[in-house]
């Protein structure tokens, strides 16, 4: 059954007002005040001057306004295969791997490089695409990797090359956008080297965290969609992985192990590659200093626990300033966010002058809320033009369970409307043929504000019910958005509670349960861009919208090879054994 047949059945709920709103109270933060001469040739990047970079660039340069061009090209080959993996020692299961690894290999380049990623689909029975999460894709919409939006899926046996310029720095990740496929392993970290808003001695690199299922993501997603089998709840995950590994409930498998030297400062790039759960991470005894939220450097803020939704990243600095010993690094599912999990994640961090052993360290008290850390003030605060009214694009989420007399039923989400694309007819093909006026309504396409103008989004969750009490990590492609406010009530229209002066800027932020999220972004990147909940099951169930920004300016450069790609896809799909059963995203 397809979502399209169900769209008309989506129920619109009524709204209840709660009493409080969720703007976090400011916590103290320490800004590294070291003065430096950003454009001096003696400003070189090292462990005492991470603010500096090269070619006259430094942390003072907001990368949306200017960025270097190195003239260097960094190329990667990614081969996606149908294989098996066993990251926690429980049992080997079917996985879809990138270059045979779980998680996939890290893509690393420097600020200002050009990146070329060749992807080959070596699977038999699935298409694929690679989306570079958080990468702005400035004027390269066709490299955004969204099937049915920017390309057709890469057919089994086919290849595709993604080319884009690295205009940002920090930590991101790449993943398949072909329905639930990334949950089976088609995901890996991205590091763009550049300056930082605080000093550190060593870069420990990416640290992906995610939940793990003993069934495949395709199976878990179809259980989540099938409302009766799961009594309206998606299946609980079986375990959680830290940097791709953990012990299971029976104690087999292995912990990730990190060795740190006393007195040194370590940069860690934490990435949530989850498909469903919100989680919290912490290193016993060591506060973590957050220096970037998603790709955006922030004024450093020290925290005990970090709360992450699917798709979010935090770059932190950890100083080895505690009693030498062994310490647990923990990941816990945030149960307050209506999530559930059978087991928890652990890794061991040891001081280099101690023997490795099982830690006996104590956890920091675990928060019991469902709130993002804050305040997350960008290193470059940008003011958003103040408005008396926001929500020129106001959309409500809706959730419906459609039941059939044969005891089959399907969960459908909507962000305004339910999205359901056709893999064979990407939005960009309508742009190319100048037929955007005939885009199907199920593509859920909205026009963005004209070039240079601001978009203000107000997303509202309906009804105080256990379903709408679910928070959603909302992710935008092609831009960072400014988070003007978040609340766990019905939006009351009072713009004085919004932050227009120093708003958090990032690519993924939480729409609280029964609440609202106010976002703004400027139309400064032509393209067809998706905005969606990053809970894989929810976008599979239609929780997304795309907006068309300056279609006349979308560049038809060589990355736009979908004519051939679509022909290969259509040929495969006609005889394909497995068909699309969800939104396709
Ligand atoms: C149940 O009925 C629906 C609607 O007629 C149909 O789409 C679906 O395939 C049926 N499911 C089963 C398991 O028969
Ligand atoms: C969304 O919900 C709000 C608050 O209940 C309501 O006032 C508004 O009319 C709804 N908007 C749409 C587009 O349904
Ligand atoms: C709503 O937000 C307030 C203020 O941030 C917070 O204290 C409270 O725990 C939140 N309530 C819920 C149900 O999340
Ligand atoms: C900077 O790093 C070097 C090693 O690369 C180390 O010898 C030195 O102590 C570090 N400086 C500080 C202040 O940590
Ligand atoms: C990418 O950078 C190169 C210079 O390195 C430039 O020639 C090219 O136009 C840029 N591409 C886009 C899409 O901006
Ligand atoms: C633990 O062992 C029992 C008995 O062998 C087995 O049934 C169960 O699946 C195992 N659990 C895990 C998480 O490996
Ligand atoms: C992976 O291999 C299994 C077993 O051969 C097969 O059933 C499945 O369809 C394959 N999946 C893909 C995506 O190729
Ligand atoms: C992808 O392959 C898996 C089996 O490996 C299958 O369960 C799923 O239905 C396939 N999906 C599509 C759309 O091909
Ligand atoms: C994470 O795992 C990779 C691959 O095994 C390893 O190279 C890297 O050092 C690990 N990172 C940390 C911080 O443990
Ligand atoms: C356990 O704690 C004690 C101090 O309470 C410490 O001396 C010992 O080294 C710790 N053990 C490990 C394995 O870290
Ligand atoms: C549907 O499920 C209910 C409850 O499990 C059961 O009583 C009923 O017989 C089922 N109906 C059909 C048509 O299978
Ligand atoms: C695109 O179509 C519109 C009307 O549908 C027409 O006005 C315009 O000239 C067309 N543009 C091109 C480039 O064909
Ligand atoms: Cu969601």
C-alpha cells in the first residue's frame, strides 16, 4: 500500500494549550578571550591558536559570508554492498556497508577544498543515494543526494559522482536517503578541518553514536509503519553503539577504548547516526566543553551530559584533568522523549599512566528533561530581521493511524501535508523541463521566499496526546537555520519571546512534544531542498516538506546527470523484486 492512497485519510487534530514554554534559561559560558590577529601571517593553526587558519582566514570569518578556495581536490570512492555485520557480538545480520565497513569510512577534507565522491551501488536489490548531512551544497543542489528530489536512486550496478565545494568546517556525516537504508549501515562521518573557537591538543576524530537493532532497518521501519503489530509504538532498539561497537546484554562484543594523557585537551566529534532514539552522552567525571553545534562554531559552554537527536552533532573538548584511572563514557536513551531501548552504550576511557580496567566511575546525575543544551550562541551571532508576526510558512504536524478491516494499518505523519515522492521523477526533472507547475501535490513542495528574503517557519504539534508528545529532530537541507525559539505549548503569537539577536544556528533542531519550533533562514541557495524529521521511521511515514528556492537559478552543471541515472533506475525498477512501500525518503 502506498501513502498516496492514504493522504486523504490523514486526521487533523485539534489543539490544546499548555502553560509553559521551553526557552532554556541561560547557563554561564566561558568565551576564550585570547586575542589574536586574524589576518597576520604569524597567525598559524596549532594547539595554542586553533582560532587561526590559512590564507588569511580564521575563526572570525563566518563561512556563510566568505570561505577560502584552496584549489585542492579530495576524492573518495564509496562502494555500497549487501553484506553482514555484527557490531555488538550478538549475531551477524544483513547489513548494507560502505567499503565493507561499519560505520562507513570518514570523508575528510579541509575548508575550501573541492570534494568528489564516486559512489558505486554493488547491491542487488536496492537503489541508493548519498546525502551529505549538513553540507550546504552552495549552488550544487544536484549533489544533495535525495532520491525523488535531486536525483533518481542509483540503480544496482550503477555509479554516480557527487561534486561540491567545502564552504564549511566542522563535523558532519553522510548517509543514504533511500528510505530506511542508512539504518542498515550506509552512513559514515565527515570531517572538514578548519579553525575552532577554543584550543585543544589532539583531535580524536569522529565519535558516532546510535542505537542498534537485531532486525534490519527495513523490517523495523515496516513494523513502525504497521500500527497494529506494534500497538502504535515502533520496535525498541536492542543495543546502542559508540563508535560502531559495544558489548551486548550477555557481555560478548567489545567496548570502544580511548587512551588519554594526563593534562591534555582532546577534541571529540560526537555524531548521532540514530534512526529513532534521542540519546544523552557523558564521560564520567569530565565536563565536556561544546565548541560547535552541527557545523556551526559556538561560544564554548561546558556541560555534563549532551542531549542529541538523530542527525545532530556536537564537537566537544575534554580535558584529562581528573584522577588517573578508567572512566565510563555513557550513552543512554532519553526515555523522557518517548524512546525505548533494551540496552545502553558504554566505552572505556583510560588515562595513559594507568592500567586499563573496568571503570568504577560514577555518572553525573542524568537529566530528566527532553531539552537541547544551551544557550548555544554561534561564534558569529547573526541577527535575524525582527518581525511582528512570524510563520509566513506555518505548518502543523499531523499523525494518523489508518486501520483497515483486515487488521492491517499504517501510520502516516504530515508536516503540513504528507510527502510521498516518485523515485523516477525527481523534483529537479520538473525544474529542468520547466514544468514545476505540474509537480504532484504529494511532493509537498512549497515556494520559498524570493532570493535574499527571509523565510520564517512556525511548526506546531497538535494535541496533548502520547503520540504528539513525541519530539522530532527537524533537519533542513541546503542551509543552516536560525532557531528563534522552541516551546512545549501551543504557539501564542507573542514574538517577544523569540531570540532574533543571537539565535542558535544549525541544521537540525528539536520540535518539542506538544510544542512548537520557530525557525528562520534566508533564501540564498537555489535548489529543491527537503526539510524533514530525522527520525527515519517518521520521514518514511511522510513527515517532510520540500521547498523550491529560485528554480530559475538552479544550476544545470555536470553533477546533474539524472537523465542517464533515471533511465538506469527505471530499467531496474520495472523488474525489481522489492518495491517502494513508504515516502521513499
Ligand atoms: C489490508 O487492506 C489494505 C486496504 O485495502 C491493503 O492495502 C492491504 O494490502 C491489506 N493488508 C493485508 C495484510 O492484506
Ligand atoms: C495550526 O495550528 C494552529 C494552532 O492550533 C492553528 O491556529 C492553525 O490554524 C493551524 N494551521 C494550519 C495551517 O492548519
Ligand atoms: C516545558 O518547558 C519547560 C521550560 O523549559 C520545562 O521546564 C518543562 O520540563 C517542559 N515540559 C515538558 C513536558 O517537556
Ligand atoms: C602542543 O602540542 C605539542 C605536541 O604536538 C605538545 O608538546 C605541547 O605540550 C602542546 N602544548 C600545550 C600547551 O598543550
Ligand atoms: C567551486 O570552487 C571552484 C574553485 O575551486 C570554482 O571554480 C567553482 O565555481 C565552485 N563551484 C561552485 C558550484 O560554486
Ligand atoms: C543472551 O544469551 C541467551 C542464551 O544464549 C540468548 O537467548 C540471548 O539472545 C542472548 N542475548 C544477547 C543480547 O545476545
Ligand atoms: C541482500 O542479500 C539477501 C540474501 O541474499 C537478499 O535476500 C536481499 O534481497 C539482498 N538485499 C539487497 C539490498 O541487495
Ligand atoms: C531493500 O532490500 C531489503 C532486503 O535487503 C528489502 O527488505 C527492502 O524491501 C528493499 N527495499 C527496496 C525499496 O528495494
Ligand atoms: C573509532 O573507530 C575507528 C575505527 O575503528 C578508530 O580508527 C578510531 O580511533 C576510533 N575513535 C576513537 C575516538 O576511539
Ligand atoms: C576504582 O576506584 C579507586 C578509588 O576509589 C581507584 O583507586 C581505582 O584505581 C579505581 N579502579 C579503576 C579500575 O579505575
Ligand atoms: C483483528 O484483530 C482482532 C484482535 O486481535 C481479532 O479479534 C480479529 O479477529 C481480527 N480480524 C481479522 C479480520 O483478522
Ligand atoms: C517556463 O514556463 C513558463 C510558463 O509556464 C514560461 O513563461 C517561461 O517562458 C518558460 N521558461 C522557459 C525557459 O522555457
Ligand atoms: Cu519525527
